[in-house]
C-alpha cells in the first residue's frame, strides 16, 4: 500500500468552519515510504494558482480518484459540488485511512486539546485572515502548510518507529 501525507486548508466566511460548505483553498500531499520518509517533494495545489476551487479539485482528482485515493469530508463535499458522479461516503469505508488526530487524542489522555501543539497549529487558525488579505497572505499560507507537513511527517515517522515493537509484542499476546 502506498502511503501519503494529505492535508487541506479551507476558507470559511462564517465564524465556525463547515467542511460541507467551506472553500478548499489548498491541497497538499506527499508520497511517503513505509517508514514514513518522504519519497517525493511536498506538492501544494492552490486555488489561486489554478484559478478556482473547481480547478484545484480537478487537478487533485487526478491523484485522488485513482488506486491511491485520499478522503476527507471537505474533499468529498468539494468534489460533489463541482463534479458528477457524486462521491458517497462509501469511499471512506472502502479505503484504508489513518487519521493521526485519533492517535493524538489517545496520547493527550483522551482530550481533544493539546495535540495541536505537537503539529504546530494555532488555536485561532490564521489562514482565514491571510486568505482575506489576498496576494500578500499567500506566502504565509504556503509557509504554514509546509511547516505543518514537516511536523506531521516527523510525528508519523516517530509513531511508525514506536509501533513496530508494539506490533511484535501484540502478536505474542494474542497468539
């Protein structure tokens, strides 16, 4: 199985984000080795470089709708806003997905707070303000997405390194 890092940045004109309505402004992805090391450079697709959210999704769809799909509620909603046939939630159940947020909740004693520090996220996401700033905010969005990818991949590599002995121990326990 091929592994990828995948993240998106969205813009919501509302106070609270809504993954079914928010505009996808970036999609960043990177192919990873089995031990979590980058095999390719980080790719960041942006709606401003491609002209629209639809063009961004169309470009990413060439990766997403192959044998190596990625899935997130926002991406599925975005695809369904712009393209036919509609993608259903069966896609989420039929593809292997690893979302490290669940692992981070376990690492943070069952709380949904604290893990954002590990990935370098900020409590008040600055992307909305940078996006609204237009051209001058784009470098900050790109830098934010790049730093987030680097931190995520370091955490992912660490977890893969730590879980290998755990897997061997678990196999002994259940044998």
